[in-house]
C-alpha cells in the first residue's frame, strides 16, 4: 500500500494551504483516513480523522482545519486555514484497514509545513 502526500510548503501566519494524500495498492477499503503531525522535538500527534461516521479533530485545529475524503480516488484532504506558527510540523497521512478483523495502519512519507510569523 502506498500513501502519497503532497501540498506542504512555506506559508505566512494567517494563510491557508491544502494537503492531499492518495492511497493505492490495497485490496481492502480504508475504514479510517486521517492526518497526524510531528513538530521538531515533539511526539507525533493526531490532527484529524474521517470515517463513515464522521470527522474528528484535535482541539488545536478545530474550527481552522477541515478534513475531507474522495472515496472514489482513495484520497484524503486537509484544508488548513488561519495557519499559526505552531502548526509548523511534518504532516503524515494515515489510512487504516480492517483485515480479517485486525486493524492495519499505513503511513505516508510526510509532507512538511512551515508557518512563518
């Protein structure tokens, strides 16, 4: 399974950016797709996830970020608005399948976002 993330870059505080991540190569559907991030010197943290039941956001991005998904393309997006310097991190997309009842996680390679003040 390959997850290809793109869309990162350098943006000024208050700006917007959209990340996308296309998944391919799986025989199974993805129950969950989402985004995580890891800032320098910090642990990887959840940003947002999307399932058939809805969306989930971390408190730090709620109201600013929107996650969406195109099931036909197996692609997940993260629209990021009102960006802050503390959003600077490497963003990783994640997809999870249930294979014979067992959850299996797949990760993209990461795309870097830098928000300048």
